[in-house]
């Protein structure tokens, strides 16, 4: 069991570091999960459709738009955290079949105990490496693959290569979509390389993010939407522009220019994403 602090935080050592569950003072039954002080997930147990984090709202918008409302989807989540998106899909697309691969078994048990998700035989959470899960999955088994995997606030190197992206493409249906959280800062070398790498196998894509991040002015999260058919760019653009956290969408020629000159990453030269600047996560202790 974790030890509770005076402000009702729960602090627990897990396999990948130190986890904290911090109650949200503004939303009853809502919690933020931190790993080694880096915010990983926000969950509202009373309203799983509430998405607090900026990049998670981008994910939610994409999931809303990639199929007609309420249509069940087959979704593979690489990285689990506190299961914010699996809960969202449960609530917005009942009957969806979901598989979650989370490498940290102690974290899974913490979330299961303190922030339990609704029982659903179609939602399976497994302690497993993301790439190993992909490699063991059947061809065309998923409508959507969501990648939100971090170790020490960095995306692991083995989840950045063309070989990895090829596995993603293999398990997606012909009309399926890959949604990835790309964390990067100036000069956006990692994000540009990831766009080039993913588009080498899933060529139709859009990149969603805050304008300052897209212009390389600050560190932040960008959401890549990629597949074999064109993403719903006009709708994504409207959702991003009207969000709590207004953003931009790059697609077509704009995305070509964004990734121009970036080399495709292979397993032989893959590295993890750039670590965030010191002090970027200002969490009240």
C-alpha cells in the first residue's frame, strides 16, 4: 500500500520510479498521476469523458472523428498510465474492444486499486512491453493504435524506428489510424524525424499541437495522426481551434515542409526522445 500525505496524495514506489496520485482540488473524484514528478494522466472517476491534459484532448478529438459517433472500435493502447483514454472510449463508444499494454506491473496494480476502471470483458489490461505486444498481435487486428509511452519522460528508442512503425502498420486495418504523443522542444528534431519515419509506412498524416510548440518556441506535446487514407483534417482543425487549449493542424504541404530533410529512423540508429527541460513540471509539493 502507498503512504498517504496530509493532502491525501498517495505516494508509491513502482517498477519505473515513484508514482503519486494527487487529488484534483477543483473536481471531486479526480486525480492526477505523476511518475517521478512528471504528470502522466488525469482521471475523473465521475466523468470519464472529461479530458484535462492538452494532448489527451487532441487524442480524444481524433478518436471522436475517426469513426461515426458511438461506433465501437478495436483499439490497442501502448502505454496505460491511469487508463484515461480507455475509459473515454468505454464511455463514448460502448462495445469497443480494447487492449492496454503497460510495462509497469506495480503501476497497473496501483491504478486498479485506487482508481478502478469499470469492469468490462472487452477491456484487457496486460503488463507487457509495447513493441513486444505489437509483434505478437495479428495482422489488421485493430482500428486504432494509440502510443503514449514514456520512460523517464522520454519515449523509448525501440518505439521510434521504421521497424516499429512497420509493426504498427501491420496490425492496423487498411482504414485504421495510428495516434502518437510526440514530446519535443526546439529545434523539434525528434518530432520531425518521427513524422518522416511514420509517414514512410503510413503516408497520410496530420500533426496537431500548440502553435508555439509547432514553431519550435517551447517544449510540449504534439499528436500525430497517421494512416493509409486521409485524416479528417478540416474537422480536426475546427476541433483544435475551438478547444480549451487552441491548437493548429499541419497536413499536406505544411506537414511536408515540417518534416523536410528529416531522415527516417531505423532500429540501428534509434534514440529516445529529447528529455524535457529541467523544472518544466511545476507541481506543488
